[in-house]
C-alpha cells in the first residue's frame, strides 16, 4: 500500500490512494463483489478527479468490511479533495480508531481541521504525527503553518527551522520562516531566508526579495 499526504499548501500534488501492483481496470457493476474490486474502482475514479464516485465505491467497500482502515482513509482523502472537510475528519478519525499508529491519517486530519480553521486541533494532530515519525519534515512544516495562523510566530519559526534541519531543500519552509521573521521585524533574517528560497527558484521568494529587501 502506498499512501501519501495532502499538504496544507498547493505547491505539491499528492495522491493518497493505495495502489495495487496491477494496472487499474474498469469493472462493470455486475462484476464488483469484493472490497478490492470497489477500492480499485474508487482509485480509478479518484485518478480522474471523480471524488464523489470514489466515495460511493468506498461506501460499498466499507459496507463489505466495516473495519477496513484503508477504505476509511481513502474515503477521507476523497472527501477532503471535494471540500467535505467535516466528513473527512470523521473518516480519518475512524481510521485512527482502527489503527492508532496510522501516521498519515493524523496528518490529513490535521489538514482537514486547518481547512475548517480549527488550528489548535490541527496542531494536536501534527504533534501526534511528530511523536510517531520524529524525522518527518512535513509534519513540522504543517504544524508551523497552523501556529502561524494562530499568530504564534516564534513557534512557527521553530517548526520551520526543524523542517529545514530535516530537509535542507525545503524551499517553502525557508519562505514561510522568512514571512514570520518579517512579521517580527527581523528584516535581515527574513531577507536571508527569502534569498535562499529565491536561489532555489521559488518565485514568491524572488518577489519578496525584490519588494521587501532592497
């Protein structure tokens, strides 16, 4: 099973569905009978942006196996992609109940909570994710974003810094750490971060350097 994450920003595109080793094929309705059948068709639908159709197939998969943690997770993914954040939270919560160490579910539940402006709830989920995977840079980055929304500028900087320590090429973390430093009137440090990100080709940081650092 390959499960990736939904980031809090739009600079990446991730797919969260489990993938089989065989190519996905279209199944006529009459041939569908197992959890795998419905899950595979849900994957195909999600690949084509039909998240509502994917949800319907995952509903059937869950009817057949009410304890299928991956089906709840993938249905949560489809819900968050279609803007149904409250429903996504419920599905990620069920996945966590079935598998308390399901790190990706904590991350994506945190994303859904952030989308609903429940930043304290999101921070709690990202903190749990960090407990499970201490060297996961995106967890610190995502928590930094939530802290920034709560105007915890120092806490956000701390998390962005940790994300950079774990991934020195984390261009968004440099950019956003610069933003928090600029808010705190540490212009020199902010511009240093933006210049690093700009040197990596990050267009937003280039604009910030031109507008704020000259």
